[in-house]
C-alpha cells in the first residue's frame, strides 16, 4: 500500500511542477519556467517533450548551444 501511495504522491508532485511551469510561461517569465523545468528534468530525465520544451526556451533566449544540447538528448531516445 505504501508503494502505491508513493507513486500517487510522486505523480501529483510532477503534475504540480508542470502546471507551475506552464503558468510561468504564460506570464512570460521564461527564466523561472526554465528553472522549474530543469528541476523537473531531475525527476523525469527521459521525457522528450520536456527536453523539447527546454530547447525551445533556450532557443528563444538565443542560447543555441544549450538548445542543441537538449535536442541531442531527445534524439538519444
């Protein structure tokens, strides 16, 4: 039963991170969104959509090298 509870709590925590990131993007706070997405990447390092999102934000900030790095990580899956 504890395993199921931990899985549910973990899933809820990840969902909250995604919601917070989306809100930061909506208000145009890309730096804060990037920070939260990078924290989220620690939980789910193999999430291609998250890596693409980070790449998009880095590209929008003219950080082409970081953007390419995220896309390279996506292509490894």
